[in-house]
């Protein structure tokens, strides 16, 4: 029995599961790109010095950091873009984080997304309502936080898909040569 072939198939299955989990985590507004980076690291270790290699790991690391950075500031940016205060932006950030955690306990899986969006909206709304005393203005500003958070959610899923496609394509190309 060719044990190297068996190990190679096992590594592909393991990394495939890790990448699928990463994609699902990204769809739930969690940090799934890091799971895909982990899978890439496993493949790099197994196939060293061939693809995916250190360059792919560094590229994926930069993508992971970039996505986290954008996600962290998304609610704040959405509020500020619609004319909200700095306090409302920070409230949207904190409310989204708290909502994501609490939402996951109340409604497993989808609760993270719902909680994050509701938390961002509610926190930004209350801070802005205290400032402007108008429901329509406060709602408009708080909705900016929700739209920014949704945009980042789609970005996370898109980046995760791109990472997986690059990884699979690179593996296919490198195996044919």
C-alpha cells in the first residue's frame, strides 16, 4: 500500500473540511478566513517547497488581516458616512459585537448575524436619537451601520471564496506539472 498517497488524500480531505468550515464561518460573520489560512498552512507543510508555499500563506495572511480590519471599523464608517457622531460610530461597533455574541446564544447560527445587525442599529440609533432628537434622522444614521456591516459580511464570504478558488486552482495546476 502506498502510504504517501493515502496521507495525501487524507490531507486533501482535512483541508477541504477546514476550508468549508471557514466559508461557513465567514457566512455567519465570524473569522472564517483564518480557517482557510490554517488549511493553506497545512498544505504548505505537507507539500513543501511546492505550492501553496510561503508566498500563498503570506498573501492569505494579509487578506485575513485586511478583512478583520475592515470588519472592525465597518459600523463606525457606516454611521460616519451618513452624518452620525463619533459616539454613535463607537456605539455601533460595540453594539454589533455584543449583539453578535448574544445573538449566537439566543438563535444558534443565524443569531450571530441578526444580533450583530440589530446590535449595531440599536446602539447607533439610541446614541444618535439622544443627539438629534429625531427618529427619522437617528434611523437613517443607524441604518448606515447595518449596511456597512452587511457589506463587510458579503466581502468576507467573497474573500473566503477567492482564497479557496486560488488554493484549489493552484493545487490543480501544480499537480499537472
